[in-house]
């Protein structure tokens, strides 16, 4: 048994450690996921003007600041009692704003954070022994996905074509957000009851231009099937089976064309999505398409016990009409709320079933489990007790452990795509389940993110060109007195998954309590009070540290993939929940 | 770009940057923006390539990665092109690097090509790099720094090691400069004890480097986030030798180590705000979504010493007040406490400690501006 620890797990937002015990076959037998920082964010809103939350919670995360800002704004809409009256055009502006950010964030994850691991020498070592096909595939992987400042065997490796092309697109999307939000990161345009900036006709034209430019990138690098054809036959397919058949037939056509020439280039029709869809999976690539090798990303990062996991979506993107329901009941949002069990059964989402445990976290709370609105955040103040090497029974993370109805939940693109019953992702999940794989694995997690990006691009165009009407009403007045002795709840979807903010105000209208439960906390969570590991920990345990090739403890590429496949945001995860510190660590508590 | 600036750029086109004196240089880059600077002056950029490669070591403390995100939004040329043009080797950056920390049974394994911790040690040993720090540094609990431990090392220690052999140190973002959001007043602030690299809020004696007994000059580029132009132009100026560290710093930086060219002591965001005309006419928005002056919605632009109004953000498409949100003066050493409540007009604001000489004058200036608003309001009989 070898202890293999990745610390820090770089190319994520924030600072994370993954510690594993690995047997002689390279299989992980135990794992701890530790968030490494305490920011003490929690007290800053106490006794403050509630409206500051829309600005200040954005500082939890600079990658998806506006998701926090928007979730806070939802909570404020509820607090001031205006959620039912927010004008349609303000809601559509918020959709455009969030949609652009989610696309930019996913593109960053795919190309800048996850992609570089596909150029890891571990793949070279396997692929280059597989003759011309293997060599061609490796050439594509390193040629597309190598990051900047990369070296192999002492020689500098130029940054990949897709990597380099993606950076300006990310910038372009951020610019589009700034156009309607002031700047990015840190936009200023969120306010309860509406939106601060009514885009005009010139802005709409500009947004459309940005859209066309980004789609040029997509058709040159990402997806070689015409975009409309892809949406029509996947997102709009009449059944999950039809969506999967469309994709596998398309991939089979590419394989038939390329296998003799060993040409897997973009010019030959292999966009990055097609390339990963075929070569990323053992089941799809080897079993279905008959490829000689694959990266076997479907064999790692899965859940071994479906009764210990579920998929949670709070719901995001308002329907284009005046007002919305702050409790996000099923069907209220374009991406509906929903909970899907580990066995892929559909359940209704109930925000009252969320709890958080601190049994394995660095907090000295009065009890192990709390509903978010009752949460405590009393950090260890003894430096000797902040230790990350104590093993699975110890307290080992700054993350708390959120649970839905007592069960760990995966949030994010895969959960959202399952919740809306997106045909392609649902079809893949069912197919993997049926063939004895975990429905959730590194491969399906990445494909769900890619598919969600495509769907958002499709929906975005509708929001910009159809649903938004320049010159419409953009805000309703907010009565600040309405906050007095009131509460608000904001439920939303950040790029990384379900995001919730809870706020209470006192008789003076100032904040008495502010809480967040964020995607990173769900995903990276440590064990709970029942000793059940969090989603990342479960996906590590039983998976191999090297999905292909010999066991190599010194380059556990499987751990990198599993950790990064969740797109972790640690700054979000360790914002530490209770933004007011209702129960302060250094004050006497009278119960 | 306004016509005036375009003319200036045209006039300066072809001028040899390397021969330009520092004063003219700083004036030029201040007004032009990174894209014009790096894009227009190809001759100088080519000469820069004759310089030895400059290594940049970029470390992340308690941060949200927003400043890295912001720098990735740099104009034309983008970050990658800028690095190439200035012959910069971005040797380490936690969010972008290929490496990660890899440990077997508690020992570092593999090489610097895959292991971030070995890579950093090699960079420290070689020395002579520009150190960029993003994020604040926790000193707590009890001075241990253990509220942030990366790769089995407190970030406090990492900063100390990285700073020792650095040729120049640049703190990027309000957190790294002064503590930022993590230093906001709260009842855990004394436990976490967050510090900036060379300041704790406005206190020059409590920066983390002072705590570590390291005496090195630090250039502060605050902002939440920092503007990519401010970061790249400062790095560019240091790399091209236009700013000699430490000799030139006293003349170029203000009392809070901010380059005066981007954070002008005698100029606020208010002066070039796109809504300024409404202010002058005494027309104010009281509900969001309008087009008038945002003073009554809490705008702090009259207190904000930054060139946002001229430079704008994200390819110059907009800025906070243009989009209808109040300026929150995120470049202030006391941010966010000096700006809260964000949506309420404040006339008693103490910008960065009014007891300090030069800033006091600025605060008085800002107060006069606020009084102007009063005057206008009285005129309108409100």
C-alpha cells in the first residue's frame, strides 16, 4: 500500500488536497478530500445592509462571481417580497448574464483546467506503443491540449491549438458580460427587483456579433457537426436512445473514414467533442466503435454504491415572463430543479431536506448536523489541530459536508442534465448503467459539461434575439422596510452546480443571518457524521490511479482527472457557510 | 479610444520606448492601455526579445482567482501573446500550470515537469524572478499561518521563501495589497489575522513581509479585481527596465505603493464617469435601471482614485457605473469597510485613513465634491 497524495491539486479554483491509499494494482482503497483554507468570510455581512450581499458575495469566487451575485439577488428579491414582480426583461437580462458566464466557465474548464491532463506523458507511454493509430492519437492530444509553459523530457512543448484558440474566446465571452454588466469579474449590475442595465438595440447587435464569433471557434475546433444538426438530434431528440444513436452513428462514420488513414485531425472532422466522445470512453470507443484503445475515462470517477449518492439541481434560468417562485418548484425554471437517485430514479426537490455536517471538518460546533439556516461556523483556533494527515476518522477539511435527505449529492452539469432529462446525457447514463459502469464517471461528467455548453449557446440566442425586448420595464421599486423581520432564500445554478443563499433580517432591516451552500462544498465534501464519504471521495475509492498503462504512483493521472472532472471551486467551498457568524467563536453562547 | 488619445498614440508611434525617459514613458502607458503599448510599439518589443528571459512566479494565497481571471481578459494582445512579446516565462501559476504537488508516502516524487512543489523549489533556488502575489495571507491562528496550508507548507512560509530571492515583488488585487475582503471588519478578523504582502489595510508596519522580517519593496496593484492593463503594464515596465526596482519606486508610487499613473492622487473615477453630465445638472437616479447619476444609489466614484473612467473595462466596453451599478471604490486600502453600505450615499467617508498627509488632502477634495452634490440638491429645492 502506498500513500499517494496530490497537494495541491492545481488547475482548479482555490487550494485542495487529495490523499489516497493505493494498492499494488493501482486501485484506491481509501481517500480524503481536504480543502486547505479558512477565509473567515462569514462575519462580514452581519448587521449590514442586505443589499451589499449582491456585491460582496461575488468575492467568494472570481470565476463565477455573478452566480453568487445573482443567487444573492434572488434571496434579496424574496427578502423584499418582489420576486413575483421582477419584470420579464430584467429576468431575461439575468439569464443572458448567467448564460454567458456559464459558457465561459465551462470552456475554461474544458480547455484550460481539465484539457492539459490529456497531454500527460502517461498517455504517450501507452499510445506510442500502439503503432500508427496510437501515434496519431497522441499527436492530436498533445497538439490540441498542451498548456502554456509545458515541458516533456526537458524539451519545451508548444501550447496546443485548441488551448490557444480557447483563451481569446473566453476573453470575448467575458467582454460580452461586461457589455451588459459593467465589468467582468466583479460586475455591478445586480439589484433586487430588476437589473441595473437595460441593453439597447446596439448592445443586442453587439451580443449577436460576439455570439457569431464564438460559434466560429466552436465550428473550427470544438464540434464539427453543424451546430443546428447537433442540437436537433441530441437536445431536441425524441428519446434518449435516438440521441445516443445519432452520436454513435456520427462517430462511427468518422472512425470508418479515418481508421485507414490514421487521420484524426480537426480537418478530418474530429472536433474536440468528437475526439473526446470517441477516445475518452472504453464502452463507446472500444466496445461500440471498435477502436484499438481509449483513455478509459468511464472506468474512473464512478460511484460504487448507488444508495450513497444522488444528483441535486436547485434549478436555474428564469422562464421569460414576469416574476418567479423563489422556492424553485419543479418546472419553475428553464433548467428545472430536481433530485435523481444513484439508481437514476426521479425525485421532487425539497430545499428543506438539505443539511450540513461538520463531524470531519475543522470546526468546534455544538452538534454535527444542521439545517443550513441553523448552521454554526466555529473554526479551530488551535494551530496544532489543523492537520490533514489524520486519516478518514479524523477532522481533515475546512469543507463541511452537505447532504440531501442524508445522502451526499453530486451537483453540476451532469446533475442538471439528468434533472432536465436531457436526451443525450440521460441516454449515456442509462447505457453506462446497463453495461455495469457507474452512470456518473469522468467521461459522462465531461460530456455533460460539453453538452450543457451547447444547449446554453442555443438558449442564449433565443434570450438575446427573441425574449429580450429593448425598452421594456427593467426594474420595480424596492421597499427597504419590507426586509424587517423577514427572510429570503435564493436558489440558483452556478457553472459548478447548485448554489443556495439564505438571508434573514432583523427589526432594523439589517442582516441577522446569511448562509450559503455552494457546489464546491457538495462535491469536495469530507465524510459526514455517519462516516459516509463525499462525492469526490466515493468516486476515488475503488478507481485506479492510472486509467491506462502500468501502475505509476509518481504520476497518478487518474486522480488528477477525477479531482478536476468536478471543476472544483475551493474558494466557494470554504467561504464557510454562515456569512454572519450568528454564533461567533469567541463569544459566550447562552442557550 | 477618444480622438485625443488616438492623436497622442499617433504622435508617439515610432518613438523608441527604450530611449524614452521614465516620466514620458509612464505618461504614455498610463494613457494608452496595455493593448496600445504592447501592440503598437513593435520595434521596442522586438528589442525586448533580445533581453534575457524574465521568469515570473505567480503565487496564490487566500483569493478567489478573480485577478487571474481578469488578467486572462487582457486586451489585444492577450496574456499569452504578451508573455511571448515580453519574453516572459510564466514559470509557475497555480491555475494555469501543468504541474501539481505529487507525494508518495509523504515525500515529493517525479520531477519539476509534473510536480509543482519541486518546480517552485527550483525557481526559488535560481532566483532573479518577478514574484506576483494574488490573494491575502492569513497570519492566524496565533501567528501560525495555518489557516492556509498548501503542499504541507503554510502560505505564510511560502511567501517568505518566494520573496527572499525575488528581483521584484508585485501584489495584484486588493487582497494581496491590503487584505481586501478577507480583512473586512468582523469578529473572526482577529483570529484569521489576514495581511497584505506589504500592508494590513492602511498599516504599513503590519504587512506579511514585515512580519517575516523581509525588507523588500512591493508594488501594489489593487482592485477587486485588478484591471489587466494595470497589471501587464506594470510588469511590462519592470521587465523593460522602465521602472528600476527599487530606485524609481518612491517617485512612481503613492503612500500605499500604488503606481500613481493608474491610481492618480489628484483624480477620481467620478471625473470621467459616463454619467457625469447628470451629476453636473443635479439629476440623480433613485431606482436602478435608469441613466442618471448614481450618487443617491451609493456611488463611491468621487472617492475612488483610479483611471476606470478613461480606461474602462474588458476591451473598454463598459465600467461599473456605465452598467448602472455604483462604484464601490475597490482600489481603496480600506475596502470594503470604507465603502459600506454600498448602496447608501456617504459623505463622511474616510478614504484610507484621513490622518495621512497626502491622502487627507484627497479626502478633503472628495468631501468638497460631495458638498457640490449638496449644493446642487439645495438649488433644486430637495
